[in-house]
């Protein structure tokens, strides 16, 4: 299973430059370094469908056609998120690119999921709202321990402070409400948190000392 897949490589050079993409590394190379190829992935799980998370779900073939990037995978997308992505409005259409997800439905590899459910043994999703209406985080549970792929609820370690909320969030008060409870839960239960957008700390534990929150990176 892979959770989200980055921006992908379909975006033209001008757009990639606008967003400051660093193309020295990409998903193919990092998977190869871990001994994994695209054909090994059986499940692709989306936190949401913004281009910086779902762009890598599809790729262009030699003919220029867009196809699912992982040929042997089923793609799991929250049903509400799918509907919002298929009906973008003025505020969110710059983040939803149909080429990243419509080909999944056309290829028959799309599975729509409900809020707050188990999607595989030890893997469950929790709707947070906030960033998008149906944005979700992913809990990974094994051997009595829990890791959480926090996606854009906690995009970087700076966002562990409850009032630090991205301007991109469509429903910031939903983010605030969910994050307030989640951060305390993460501290008390010692969740390992994955910070998808942090450039230097990919994962760590949220700690609190003298009422100050900070992240203890994993070694």
C-alpha cells in the first residue's frame, strides 16, 4: 500500500517552476531505493485529491495518454472527496486536476470509501474535514503501536501548534476543532506522526513541555 503519491511528473515545466518542484528525487527513485516497483503496489490510498497528493496516481505513457501509475493497484478514495473533486468551484478548482483521478474510474480501478472505516487490516481512515470537506488522515496500527499519516491536518512540524492553520484550508474552524483534540490524543497515546510536507522532519512524536508543543524526530 502507498498513501498519497505526491505531485507526479505530468505537470509542464512552467507550472512545476511556479510551485518550486525539486525534481532531483521522485517517487520511482525513492521506491526503487526501497526495493519496490510500481507493479508491487496493490492499494493506493488517498488522503484527498489535491494535485500535490494525487498527481502521482496517474502517468503519461509513450503515446501521451494518461493511465494509472500503479498497474496492479486498486485506488481508494473517500466518496465525498471524489464528488467534490468532480464538481470543483472557484475556491478549490486550482487544486483539483481531473487528469490525476478521472483515469482511475475509466480504467475500473477506483473504489469509493466511507468516512471513518477500516480499509485493510491495521489501516483505518478518519475524516477530519477542514482542509477539504472530506480530507482524511490514516491510522496505521500494529503490535500495540500507532502511526498516523496526518496529510494536510499537520503538513509540517510547525503546524502542531493548534492555531497554526494553512490558508489553503477551506474550512479552518473544522481544522481547529479536530486538531485540538487530535494533538492531545497523539501526545497521550504516543502516536508516531508522518509530516507529509515537512522538508526536514518526515516523522516524529508530538511532545509537550511547560505547555509548549514540539516534535521529537525519530532517529
